[in-house]
């Protein structure tokens, strides 16, 4: 799986804008994947998810903690993902990871891109990002 953290988001993209809408410069992503935003308040560590993310992560509520979110991920990836979030929570940075959500009998890939921001000596900050859910599944190992 892929794990990466960087402080070069603005340099690479020219700012905060990540084009999520289809237009002439970007082909439609809908047939291939679903995208949904997420956010986290670093003061309390709560992640706020959208309805698709809630369902695909097997959760029942819109707000959850990092351990609840990662519980459905590949076991070997969980520690790396938690470390990425912890590192991003301590210094303003961007990160990404890919893993699979494990369901009974199959796995669904998930990609996450995130960014921590607003961190100052007097302010804890927040995170925001997107989940990308490709529209295919793989069989779980027997």
C-alpha cells in the first residue's frame, strides 16, 4: 500500500484547490470512483464523515475517532495510517494513503488525501481531505 506525508501541497497544486468537479480539463470520475470529503477538528480528534464514507467504513454515525475509522482497514496498514494522521496533527502537512476496507468475503480499495492546517501557537487547527472509493472490489484472501 502507499503511505506518504509531505509539506509541499501548495507548491505542487498552487494552493488549496483540488478540482473535484468534472470539466473539460478533467474527465468525469463518476464511472470509476466516488469522492467524498471529510474533516477533523484537532482540538477533540473527531473526524466528520459523509454518508458514503460512513456506510463504506461500516460505521453508524457521522462523527468518529481515528481508531473507529481504521478498524475496517487491512490490519497491516492500520499502524501506518494512524502514524500519518498523528504526524499531520503535529505539523501542518499533506498526506495520502491507500488501503482496502475489509468486508466479509471481499475488500474495497480506498484512497485518502488529507491536509492539516490552521496550526499556530495559539490554535490547535484542523484537517480536511477526501476519500476516493474506486468502483470495484477484490476477493478477500481465504
